């Protein structure tokens, strides 16, 4: 098959391209705002393009499938920047859908997030829970899902939506593990932790995540959560990072239940639906975190 991966040079996108190119012809479409060319193997064709701009039709013209990952991946850009989530995640996704439809792409895989469920969902959260986001990032991911459903319904395009927990791995360039390592490299004596350290979430290594993407794509069902079966709190992550760096820092907390405005302090997804399709994550939250710390320290 001929597959385009938007955001293909990014953290998750590049791992996905590596996997897909084992069996398919893969084109990574990326504006390199955070993605890196060196993330991609030679066999993957690279097209530098911003999904907000016209011209996607030509790129998608001969493609059977589009995996759409390009987005503003930062969860807390709003309200400092009031436009970015809207521009990248809604306008960008609309362009991708429109170009896919006019190019007769048969299938779209949309990358959504656990944050679409908001903070009041039952835990573990099943796929049929209400979408009730509390951040602009979450709102635009939920909006992206709905736009995908409309295009799928009206134009008869196959659709898969994956809602990801916190995905971690050695190519992380942001997130709590990356931040802790860098803070401790700057000052090994003290670690400042956002919130009270009790925010508890599910973390999954990117290798398991990519297997999950493929399994979800192969299924004839539409919406899947991808995460680990358990969760870990921020204090637990700090301990693993300190242990792997052989440090005993003093912890200082900024306070409050949330790391930032719009943060969902507890998240764990039900992954039964994808497990029923035959997928099993190899890692739990703490082994995903530990493997990532080791990979980041080796980088
Ligand atoms: N990492 C996570 O924990 C996580 C969790 C839930 C959902 N997601 C979603 O997964 C996807 C990938 O995230 P990631 O963590 O790999 O982040 P990332 O920043 O590494 O990847 C995003 C990629 O998209 C590219 N991009 C951004 N805007 C673009 C544009 N306008 N045109 C073309 N390319 C553009 C970037 O250069 C980058 O290569 C995103 O949609 C993100 O919202 C990630």
C-alpha cells in the first residue's frame, strides 16, 4: 500500500514510519516544526509541507491510506497562544481531510488523545465515555475526531481513531521525563515538580504504541484507546529518573492538584477493546518510564 504519515518525522510518527515501511511505501509529510529528518530511515520518502497550506492533494494523489499525526502536540499552549491549537489541530485536520477526500484516499487514521475525556470520566475510561475536554488542546482533538467522523460518513472513507495515553520513548523532546532529566542535569541537588506530585497517569512506551496503531488500523472497529494497563504518579516518575541518574535530589513542589491549567490529574484508559483484537502492551507504566529514561540518557 501507499501510505502518507503527517507528522511522520516526529516522535511517534517516525516510529510508525519505521514500522510501516517494512511492508508498505511510506511518505512522511512534515513541516519540521518539531520533527527531525534523522528520525527517519532512508526508505521513507520525505515531503516537507505544512498541513495548514494548500498542496496536500498532490502529495495524497496516489495514496491509499493517511495516518494523521501532525498537530500542535503540546497540551498547555493555550491561553498564552490562543490560536495554535485551533490552527494546527482543527484547520490542519480539515485540510488533511479535504485533500484526502479529493485524492480518493480510502482510509484515515486520526491520532487523538486521552485528554478528550476530561477530568470526570470513570477510571479506567472506556471508549464510549463522554468527550468532555477541559483544555483547548483536548477540545481541538475532540473536534478533529468529529470532523473525521463527518468526512467518513459523508464520503465513505474508512476511519480509525486512536486515543493515546502519555506516550514515552527515547525520541521524546518534551514531557515530564525529558524535563526531569534536564532539570537534574542542570541542578542534581534539587528537582522542582509541577503540582503536588500526585498526578497519576498511564504511560506507554512508543514501541507498544506503534503495535497498537497497526492493530487498531487492521480492525474493522473505529475508536480505540491505547495506553498501559496501570498508571504511575509524578513522584514515582521522579524516583525512577533519580535512581537511573544515581542521584538523591531534594523535591520541591509548586503545589496544587494540577500541573497546569487544563491538566487532567488522573488518567487511565480501559484498553480491553484493543486487547480483544489481539494487542498486548509489553510494558506497564513504570517499565515504560524506566526504559525511556535509559534511552534518553543514552542519547
Ligand atoms: N506524545 C504523546 O504522549 C501523545 C499523546 C496523545 C496524543 N498525541 C498525538 O500524537 C501525535 C504525535 O505527537 P508526538 O508526541 O509524536 O509529537 P511530535 O511533536 O514529535 O510530532 C508532531 C509532528 O508533526 C509535525 N508538525 C506539526 N505541525 C505541523 C504542520 N502544521 N504541518 C506538518 N507537520 C507538522 C512536527 O514537526 C512533528 O514532526 C500528535 O497528534 C499528538 O497530539 C501524542
